[in-house]
């Protein structure tokens, strides 16, 4: 645990020094949500704004947490610092755990910022319970996204090799997780494929709780799936991150 | 009873697909020695060092560092070896102090803060220890990298081309530091492609295309060479090729009146590097 906290502390110290990265990571989702607002304002008034706005905020947190973590961990490999950590006794699971803890801070900031903007911009008002559920589900999605980034980075030897993974993860998330289309309307194979995506489970919860009269009652197992998803990815990444070539 | 050496390698091979980076390397390094690994770029020096620190799994053969197999006894060995890779391998957006503290923090060191100060002093970085590494020159980054490798007081240090792209003055300081560490009991395993650095080692191995083609003390290696002796008398010029030993030179000079009881003659001229360093030092003194 000591070395996990050591890695997490170092990741946080680096993030604090990277003010531009930190700023852009928080501002970029806010700008996109604002553009979404401009776009949705042109749609017929009977279209549910919340049905798109809240899941899009979740998607942005998912995308950025995944991408940042994947690229930064690959940079560790190419710079030689990952090898140096291993030679100094830090283990794979400690690196993965350290990255998770380090990036959770950033993911939490992104979650709070994106959700707050959506609520204010679209003038959505929910009960405190619903707000808590929304925060928890987007935060759990961010955890899964960090773990997905760590997992994907273990297959890339350079930053350039991360890029093919981006459409592989993100495009299916857009089309198969219920962000744009109801998963029930998808062909069976596409719907089954969507079950592999963490955004699908987050979206299931979001769509239910933002509906008038909606509650967590029927959809809470999705939160467990999201947590389980992170744990499985942690275990997988701890095995696929190579200490010895 | 056999004495366990600091490093023992036998029949080591490493294959990447069809490429054989190491082809049956054998070598042994005793404790407290400065061991140089010489060879041109691509000879397999970094591959060998990465196998010794446990970053590479050998295809065949055996590797022992302090009597332990590096990939099998990872946790135990990590506390006792230091590694300075060929690249900087530092966090550019952290200070030298934070880099050294991070890598030192991975070890169990109750006196970490004091030790970080010590190695930053030793590598002459104390004045700029708080500056971010990306503001440093290449030579300063090499010093930070050395400090990271030293911080946990390792028994064996593996340094992969530590003086590459380093100016002569800093190179001289690095070698003083290496000899100082060896005098305190550490074993140093240093790769280089600079032949003049070989003379500063206790022993050297020459690696070529993944094979050790010679291993000996630098003086004995040098004696395997030839010396061209050019003698000018009046308008005549005679050229001889003699052996590289001091005895060979004495024997050749006896034909020109050297006393018969002179057994050996050695000529130790300054290198261009030492002449330049003296000039720089004289300029600094003014």
C-alpha cells in the first residue's frame, strides 16, 4: 500500500505541475456541453434535453479519463520511468493502483464540473437523492474509464499505438451504449456488444433516474456492474502490464 | 567454499524473434570492482544490463547478481541494486529533488530526506534541486539519473553509458565519483563505447554482436596490441612494429644504447582530453 500511495502522490504532484493539461481536461468538457446546449436549442421543444445532456456529460468524463490515463501511462513506458519504477521495487499492481488513486482526483473534478454545468445550463432540477445517484454513477464510470485506460496502455508501446484504441472504445460507446439510440432498438449482436461497454451501465442508471418518477430501485445492479467492471480491469491490467520483457 | 561474486553470467542468450541480441555471454565480476563493458552501438550492452537488473528474461543461460537470479528474487534484489538507464528516465515536470525522493521512496529508508540531500550534494545538484528537470541541461539530467540510482545505497550499480553526451569536465567528475563509490565497497558495472574510459576500470569485457570477444584488465588488453616505433637518425628513418608490452619497448631501444639492465619502458603521455581539461581549469583559476 505504501508504494501505491507513493505512485499516487507522484501522479498528483505531476498533475499539479501540468496546469495547462489540468485546465484543458476540465474546460474541454464544459465547452462541449455548451456547444451541445446551442445545438439542442435548435431542436423541437418537445425533445427531452436531459435525455441527451446528462449522458453526454458522462460520456465526456469517460472519454477524457480513458484517454489521459492511457497516454500518460504509455509515456511512462517510452520515457523509461516505468522500467525504473520496476527496478526500484514497485510492482505492477502498485503502479495500476497508484494511477487509479492519482487520476480519481481529476476524474472527480471533471464529474462535478460537467454535471454542474449541465444542471445549470439546461435548468434541470432534481431531488438531492437523484443528484447523489448521478454523481456516484458518473464517478464510478470515471473509475472504470481510468482502469480501461490503464488496461489499453498495456498493449501499446508508444503514444501512436494508443490512437487505434480510441475509436475502438469510443465509437461503440457512442452508438451502442444508449447515448444516442435506445439499446432495445439495436440488432441483437449490437446490443450484446454494448454490454461490454461501461457507458452502457452508466447510461441505464442515468436514463432511469432523470425520468419523472424514476428511481434507482430497478437499475441499481448497474452500479455493481460498473464497480465489478473496474475490479476486473484492475486485475487484468495488473497481469498485462509487463515488468519483464 | 565458493565465494559468490557480485555478478555471474554463464551462457546468456537473448533472442528477439530471429535476432539474437546476446549469444552466449560469460563473465564474472568480483565485489568492489569497477567493471567496464565495452562495445560499439548495437553490440548488446544495454540488453545485457537489462538482463542483469531483471528487466529482461533471458532466452537461455544463467544470470546471478549477488548470488540471486534477478527475475526470480525481484523483491530482495531490488533493495541491493541500482540502475541508471541509457536514457534520462526521469519525470521532466518534477524537480530533481522530487525525482530522487520518489525513486528512493520505493525502498525502505528511514533516513530518506537526509539521504536525498546527500546524493544531491554528491552529484553537485543541491543548488538547483528544486528546479523542474525539463529546465536542466543534458549533463544535469545524467547527474539526476545517477542520484536516483544511488539514493538507496545499492551494493551493485549498473550504469548504462552514464557519460554518453556528457562534456569532458563532467565526465572526469563522474569517473571520480565512480572510483569513490568503489572505494566505499560498491561494485560498478558500467557500459561505454568510449575506449579511453576502459583504462579507468579494474576489468573490462569487450562485447561485439552479442558475444564477449575479450575480457581482461585494461592494461593487459592494451598489451595485446602493437606499437609502431619510428626512429630517425640523421636523414634516415626506420620504422619497427613491436609488441605492446613495456618490455618490448625496452628491448627495441637497447639497440640504440639503452642500458641492458632497463627491463621495461612505458610512455604515458597526456590525452587530448586531459590537456583540454587542464586548459579549462587554468582559465577558471585566472
